[in-house]
C-alpha cells in the first residue's frame, strides 16, 4: 500500500498540474499548522487567565485574608483582656467582626480551593481549630470578667493555637494555591506557544512565497491574485495574533507584580498584628514579659521600615505604585512609627514597675495613643491593599480583552487563507485543461 502511494505521488509529480496540486497541499498543510498553533496559543492563554483571575488568585487572597483577620481578632482579644472585667466595646466589636469575616473568607476558600488534598486538609484544619480558638477566647473572657487568673492561661492557649496550627494551615492553603497560580501564570504569559506561532508564521510565509515563485516560472504569470491575497492576509493575521499575545503577556506580568505586592501587604499586616498581640501579652505578664517583648522586637524587625531599606514595609513601599497607593503606604509607615513611639512609652512604664499605668496607656484609644496609631496603620495598609487589588483586576481584564474572540477570528481568517490558496492554484491548474 505504501509503495503504491509513493508510485501515485511520483506519477502526479511528473506533470505540471500534478506538481501544482502537491504544492497546494503542502501550502495548505502550512496554513493548517499556523492555525493550529495560533488557536492553541490563544486558547491556552485564555485558560491561564481564567485560572489566574477567577479560579486561584481569589483563594490566594482569601488565605492571606484569613490570616490577617484572625491575627487582628487575636490582637483585639489580647488588648481587651488587659481591661479586666468588661472589655472595651470597640475592641470586642472588632474581634467579633474579624472572626465573622474570617469564617466568610474560609467558606469562599473552601468553595474555590480546588480538589487538592492539601488544600482540603488545610481548610478543614482552619475550620476545626478556629472553633476551638473561639471557645478558648470566650473561656478567657468569662474567667477574666470574674477576676480568675486562669483566664490568661486560656488566652495564651488560644494564641498558641492560632500561631502554631491555624496560621500554618492558612500558609499551606496559600502555598498550594500559589503552585496552581504559578501554573496559571505560565499558561497565561508563557512564550513557548508564541514562539511556535512565530515559527509557523515564517514557515507559512516561505511556503506562500515559494509557491508564487514556482507558479510564475511555470506559467509566466507575474501575479497570482489568490496567493498574493493569502500572503497579505496571513501577514496581517499573524502580526495581529503576535501583537495580541505579546500585549496580553505584558498585562499578565503586570498583574503578577500587583499580586506579589498584595501578598506582601498581607504578610506585613499579619506580622504587625502579631507584634500588637505580643505587646498585650507582655503587659498581661505585669513586669515579667521579657519573652513577649523579645517576640515583639522580632516582629518589628521583620517589618522593618523604608528608612532601613529592609523588611516587609520597605519592600511594600518599593512596590507601591505612584499616586494614591504610594501616599497611603507612606501614611501606613508614618502611623507605624507613631505606634512604635507609643509602644516604647508603654514598655518603659511596664519595665519600671508601673504596669497599671502601662496597661491604662495601652488601652487608651484615639489620636496620639498606641491603639489610635495602630488603627491608622491598619486602615492605611488596607487602603493600599484595595488599590493594589484594583490594579491587579484591571491588568487581568486588559489581558483578557486583548485575546477575547481571537481564537474564533483566527479560525475564520485562516479558513479564508485556505480558500484563497485553493483559488490561486486552481486558476493555474485549470489553464492546463
């Protein structure tokens, strides 16, 4: 059978019309290759954008949000505990709001966490441990209201559960989502498929030119309208496809940068809440909080500052976009500096035997207080996060817009190219009848 096919091909190639038919099939094969690679590149990137923009990135944000909200709740619970008896209403309200929002974020993460066993296990651990955490805080609160010293033990157990179980589980959820996110970014902005389209385009262009040269020599016709039109359309089509893919890729890269900045802000917020909790636990120890103050200093060192050029805040400041985002980031840094100054006064009172005064100062709210400065810091960080999220969403929308409908357009356009190729060859083949 194979030998017969080879014989028929050789027989066809022995005549000029036969050679034209074989060459036309070769050109059509090049058209099909260019279409297949172009269609694959666009479809692959569309799937990557869906993965990044609507499937995985929200889970990445939710995992960090869970950490931030529960860390904030823990800081509020610890600060409230200092009051003894009935805690400050605003701190209690903040604790309840944060825990409720954390549950909402966990529900969304569970719905969008994917089929990964690691992600499912992390969600289950957070859910179960969060219920235990809330129970421990309520036990601490009830005992504290009655003046029982065991309340501090319940609160320490709650914080240990948060730091040793819940937050690490949220980290595992985050890490699992990041792996899926990286795969999405690779699909949405990878260059391999684009290079394939470029190579196929070159092959198709060479094939079309070579075919026209062959027909000109065989038929002494200067111009083949069908093939010339097919060549021009192919150049325009490939150029448009490559431009769309490159532009989409640059938007995906910009979105990834904003996502990294968003993650950095969340880490800074969690670290700051941990420092705030450490401050409260140091005061709960009433003069014996050296270990907690050391933990506070370690958290502050991790945060750093733009002045030092090191730490989470310094990196976040470098990544902040010009305008409102940078202004809000500067406000966050200034507020945190104010908080550190207020903390230094609190720590100084506590270390010099004036724990009651230190606690009163730590509980104070409003401008000029530690709580007021920390609240200003947190609000500024959240503003930066909102602006950064908006930029991420904008880049993803732009990336999606550059290739929306492109796969269908490529299919229709290459079909027209194939028709023009057949028309151009058929006109010449028909002259031999």
